[in-house]
């Protein structure tokens, strides 16, 4: 995949503020879209999933920016749509997953700006070499992952992959995959320093 580069996430780490449509709005149901006046944009999030689960990665050309940045526990700072498609294609070939859609959130405004979340369950089996490094063992498992999408002008510009379960991560580590460590993106708010040698934190009674 080439050298891993450090990127500045500060500019795109902005919270999308959603205005309630009505003071009497009912609670959101599981899997309900939270799209704001953007019927043309609400399909972007689902299309990311559909293209991936069907292995039709060229569909991403219409909805993912050419210079998209993708971060995951397996590799941080994957730059570009072509690199993302190569990674996804290699994963689909090596692990042959059935990819179930578990949940999704869409929060994209009328300009095509916002966020989306796709929660998927990868039902995988290691059947082929992965990037020539991990040899197939036939091991099976599941991995619940959250694709956190930043969308600008109707295209995905950043993807953060957050693991809910670690079965696949642990398996890859045991097979020798080297994972990114000590990643320090530019924070929105820098937390207080807490020296390691201080006494344990005390709690109020």
C-alpha cells in the first residue's frame, strides 16, 4: 500500500448540528435516516455499503472523492480512492465475507454536507492470501465494524473504520499483520495532561 502518511484531521473533525424538525418529533427508530432536506444525498451512505458488499467497487467512483482518506485499525492514512478500492478488493478476495448491514445513520444536509455511519457485520473466512502476507488458514469469524463517513458536496471525503468486535483484528495480529500504533491526530480539544507517575484518581463520595 506504500508509505503511511500522517494527516491532519482538524479541518474535517466538525460536528454536524441537526435541528429538530418538530418539537413533538417522535424518537428515532433503529435504522432510521436522519437526512435534512437531502433526498438526492441520502443514498450516498447506502451506496457505500451496497458497492462493498456486492464487490462492485467501481460504483464508488460516483460517490467517493478521488482524494478520500481512510483510517482503520489495520492501516492508517490510506490516501486516495484507488488505494481504498485496492484494499477493499484484496479483502473481499482473501476473506470472502458476507457483509450484513446492521445499522445506518444518515445526517446530510441539502448541500450534500454531513456525516453518515454504516454498521456492518463481516462474516468472513480466510480462503486466499491477503496482500501476499497472510496465508489462508480456513479460519472463520465475524467482525462488527462501523464506517464513519464524512461527506462534502455529495461525496465521501473521509472514512473512519471503528471496530466493535476484535475477532478479525486479533486473528490478523496472530498471523503477523503489523498494526498502526501511537497514532496522534490533531485534536479538536486537547485533554488535560495526566502524568503517569501521579497518584490514582480519587472520586467524590
